[in-house]
């Protein structure tokens, strides 16, 4: 074993398994600035960001984290120039094509958000990919045309259509898009901004938050391991008094 593998192993050992999050979520910010710093078009930042997305999502599963959610495209991102929106959609298409052509049963994929805007072949591809590996123990949620407030309204509208006249927190928790997984223990935002941007508004009630200045295309599993070591030392009290 080379020195680099040894160092990597040491890092992952410093994350106590019992303190590993079950569900981790990422706000993948900073692609545009990463490209600008290099004199490249913003779309080049998204291309690099898409590579890093796969490395990080799959790296988290390898560490033993059961669910990963990434914020790929918000309901507000349609305001960006058409060229940029098209480039992000193309990256998603490419990722879906890759997933459909490889025999990787490590995780199942769920798109979360308002999928009514996705039609035809793209929508069909999304459904085919979601049907893969139904028994996989890991889940990757990709938030696409997603807004946290819209998700809560969507859940409430389901409850209304079911005839409910009074609702509980459990009712909403069981109708949100990520209801099959526990709420995220940890939400990491790259790119230096300190805000949640309408991401997982319901689920984040007791999530630990982590903000890093690292731009998403520069983000690495080494940094994830360092963040997890620190997360493992945090005391989560959920409104109680703790130890
Ligand atoms: C935010 O950075 C990033 C996005 C709005 C898009 C994120 C998309 C990807 C990482 C590619 C997704 C691909 C797949 C396959 C999931 P920004 O552009 O707002 O960066 P800036 O703040 O530096 O301008």
C-alpha cells in the first residue's frame, strides 16, 4: 500500500462509524466562479461540477452513508441564460445515459422536484433510471426543478386530495419527496455563501449545516472526510438538553 492510500485510509478511519450521517445533502455552488477564474465559459464549470458530483456521491456511499441528496437545478435556475440552462440539462442527460449503460447496482436514483416540465424522451429516461436497482440500500436524490417551499405545498396538496382536513407533521414528512430516507443529518454548501436557498426546507429542521469557501469543482472526498470528522464531534440535541 502506497503512502497516499495509507493517508486516505487514516482519514476515513478518523470518522467514527456510529457518528457517520445516514443522509448527507450538498448545495453544489461555485461552478461559475471556478470557470471565470480560469477564463472559461460558465458552462465549463458545470462540466467539471458534474464530474465532481459523481465522485462525491459515490465516495459518500463508499464511506457507508446511505442517502445523498444534491441540488442540481432549482425552480429559480430557469432565469439563467438559455445556453447555460441547456448545458446543465445536457450534463444531466449525459449522466443518465452513463447510468443506463453501466451495470452499477450500488445505488438507486430518485429525482426530486416538479418533474412536469420534463417531457418526452428525457422524462422517459428519468423514469427508466428510477426503476433501476429497486433493492439497492443506497439512494441518490437529484433535486431538479426543485424548490423547498414548492415541495411542502406539493405534500399538502396531496393530503388535501386525500380528503384530510387536519394534518400532522408526520403526514407531511411521509409525503415529501425524500420520505423514504431519514432527514439529512448534514447539509454542506460549497462556494462560500451562507444560506439555504430554498433547499430541503422541511427536512432541514434539525440538520447540521456546514459552509465551505471551496468552489464545487474543487471539492474533494478529502474535504468531505475532514468535515465528517468535525461533524462526528458535534453534539446534536434536537431541542433537548443533551448529555
Ligand atoms: C451552482 O453554481 C450550480 C448549479 C446551479 C448547477 C449545478 C449543476 C451541476 C454541478 C451539474 C449537475 C449535473 C448532474 C449530472 C447532477 P453557480 O453556477 O451558481 O456558481 P457561481 O455561484 O460561482 O456562479
